[in-house]
């Protein structure tokens, strides 16, 4: 064989000839003219110094040289297919680090979602920052992370948001509270009771105060605590009522507290995955966003069902 090598097209023709055993069918299948098929196969035969096919009646058959070319062609195309898979995998593999900063209320449900995500993409390393609103807002301004999680989005920064989950705020009271057995409690009535509220800047606090103001009432704030967890303990101890995200009640069970049926409650908002508009999302970030949109609500609904059925079998 000369130093020249068969072309990819000539190799494709030999493969097609082995399959269809007809020059005209090969031409038709590969969308080229029959003379072009004949010329290219003749050039290949000239290159090899041996014919690659022969006629047996009306059927075209590969010669031994043609069979040798076919074996190499199969290997070469297999190898090219593998190359494509390798490149697809390189482009498609979800790996590297995902950084997320979230406000404290999200700590009740985000770990469940991250567990499911990293189970699907074990090569991903997650860095999670949990802070108050000011801390997370500062990280958002500095473009420090792939994602932020807010229910109330801070203003003044250009962001892209993907709402993926409902955030319900509920009124909680000690189980033995005089309102605990009541139905249809009005805001007017509630405004006479003492409340323990989240710290200034908290999205939960802001939404609760806004609702009361909107209906012409004032929340009677007796205590401010910068932690939903500590608030639940305080409510359970009888220090007052509070307004909290339902996820902090469902996924952070504290005995001795009860959700009250109050008019205009639950306050319904959305949890939003937030990204800086200027940040180019990595493949991993895109996969995470899609995962949250597709599965976030479902995973939490199932987790809640599991908790409910587990607590119903407890003594
Ligand atoms: P926060 O969360 O009350 O913990 O600030 C809710 C939000 O972002 O609205």
C-alpha cells in the first residue's frame, strides 16, 4: 500500500457495500451518484494495489482485500464512536464544586434536597453557607456563590430567579394556649396576643408584619429572636405566639407547639433559587437548577409524608 491512506468516505463505502451488496443501493443510501461510488472504490483499489470488490452474478461481493478494509473500517468507526462518547461524557459530566448560600429558614429543607442531588451526582462537592439575610445578601452582592435561596429577594442586584417551592408562613402557639382549640381565628383577635418575631431583615418577619399592616392591625412584638429554632423552643415554653415558615415546623419538629387556623394564613410565597445575572452558570449549576425545578417540591412532599406516617406510629 502506498503512503496515502484510505479516506473516511472510502471506508464508509466499503461498509455500505458489505451491507447492501449493490453499487446503486450504496449510492442511494449515501446520497451520492453511482459513478462517484465506482470512482471512489476504484481509487481505493488502486491505492491498495488489489480490487476491493468483485461481481458474483448481479451481486457485489467484497474481495479478501475488501474484507480487510472492512475490518479496519469497523474498528476505526467504533473508535470514532467511542471518541464521541468520551467527548459527550466530558461535556455532560456533572462534577466540581457547587456553592450555595441560604437564609437560615432554608436550612430545614435544603439538606434533604442536596442529599438527593449529590446521590444522583456523586462527583459534585457542595459548599453550603447558612446565614442571616444580611450575610447572604452581602455574598450575593459579591457574586461569591453559584446560587442563593430566598423567599423575599433583596433589591439592588441584578439576578435571575427560579421559583421552585411554596413557602408557607404559619402562626404557631403552645399546644396548651387558649387559642389552640379555636377555629377561624381573626387577625383582630390575634393582635391582642404577644408575639416572638424573627430579627430585623428576616424575610419571614417582613412578610408577617406586612400582612398585619395591610389589614390594618399591628403585631404585638414581645420578643425578637434571630433563630427559628430558638423561637420554636420559646413558643413551646409558653413565651408567646410566632409566625414561622411551615418547613421549620414540619422538618424541625419541636414538641408542644401547634399551627393555628388564622384568617389570611398561611401567607404563601415562593422559595426562589437566585443567581447573579452576570455569572455564567457551570454545567453543575445548570444540573442543580434543573434538579430543583423538577424534583424539589416532590422530594419534600414525600419527606413530609414519611415524617407524618412515622409520627403516627409513635407511642
Ligand atoms: P428568613 O427567610 O426569614 O430566614 O430571612 C425567608 C426569606 O428569604 O424570605
